[in-house]
C-alpha cells in the first residue's frame, strides 16, 4: 500500500489541484510513484465534476504542467480512512477538516506551508477572487512547500 497524501482546499479547482499536480511530478521524478499516491479534494461542493479554473490550467501550462485531466471532487469524512496525510491550504480548510475528522484522524491533518521552513506565511491564500498574479504566487509557494513535504514523507516510507 503506498503512502497516501490528499491536498485539500475549498473548491478543488485552484490550490489543491495545483498541489496535486506539482507533487505528483516531484514523486515521479524521485522514482517513488509506486510508494506515494497523491490526490486532492475540496471541502465545498460548488464545482464538483468541473475542470480546474482556467487560471489554474493557465499557470500550470505556463510552468510546464498539464492540469487538463483534473475534475473537482469533494472531500468527505471517509477520506480520512483512505489517506495517511491530509494537507490543508489555509486555516479555514484546516478548521473544516478538523470538524469533520474522527478523533483518531485529527493528527493526519497539516497545513501545507508548515512543511516549508522558509515559508513567509502559514497559509496558501485563496486566489479565486484575484488576478493571474495570485496564481503565480500560489504556484511558487506550493512548489517550494511540496519539495519540503516530499523530503518529510521520504523519511516515513
Ligand atoms: P480553491 O479556490 O479553494 O483554491 O479551489 C476557490 C475556488 C472556488 C471558490 C472559492 C475558492 N468558490 O467560492 O467557488
């Protein structure tokens, strides 16, 4: 059974799909795709079944990633059973996850930027209501934190 990571944001059309796609590339490059599984979901249900936001697809494409296969899914409490690590983008995702977690799953939940000792902030901000610049910033934060996350996870394999 691989080590299973799930990234969680609000809509599963911006931040967590970016994290999933970035992390999957890092895992593949490290030759660990059989050992580490990566997924994403949103706490909200507004965009279920939809592709990623066009700005998400654009920032990914401009940086050599392909997000076109993504379809939004909703994180449900059963997912705690199915994952070893539940990685929230911001404090409101963290709160929503803690509220729905069975008590014995609470310690699976972490903030993504907590893995990055050099992060300038604790949350990946919601870029949905901003412009394209916000998506560039979000991608950079996610890439840096996912590199640190992979190093951490390697120690747990
Ligand atoms: P995400 O961004 O949580 O990073 O996917 C959002 C997407 C949609 C909404 C909010 C944030 N929304 O309100 O629909």
